[in-house]
C-alpha cells in the first residue's frame, strides 16, 4: 500500500542519507502534523503503513526524532569513512 516512490525515497534515505521531499522529511522527523499537511492523497492513505514500515525496517538513528535529518547523514558519512 506504500506508494512506490515513497518507499524508494525512504530506502535511499536509510541507505545513503539521500535528501527527501517535504513529506518524507516530516515522516523522518516523526512530525505527524506536518506529514499529514504535506501528504498527497496516496501518502495520506498509506501513512499508517509508512510509519509501521519505518518502525520495522529503519535503523533507530535514521528517523523518529527532530534532528534526524541532520544526524543521519553524519552517521552514514562516519560509517563510510571507517570502511575506507
């Protein structure tokens, strides 16, 4: 039920900290009010499933708090630096 483009965007965020659009950014920050305001019809209908998917598959540090959009890219960069 999750729109394909939303799923791909969130997967890219988790894997590479790729910037997202405003709806996914609100989901990542766990801002329900903003996510509802920014959701298109298909994302609005799938919001419960989107959050459930994030809860199940997204690493704890990648989402769910206000500063995730700033913190997760640094975490990804540190992981990459350690593997080089």
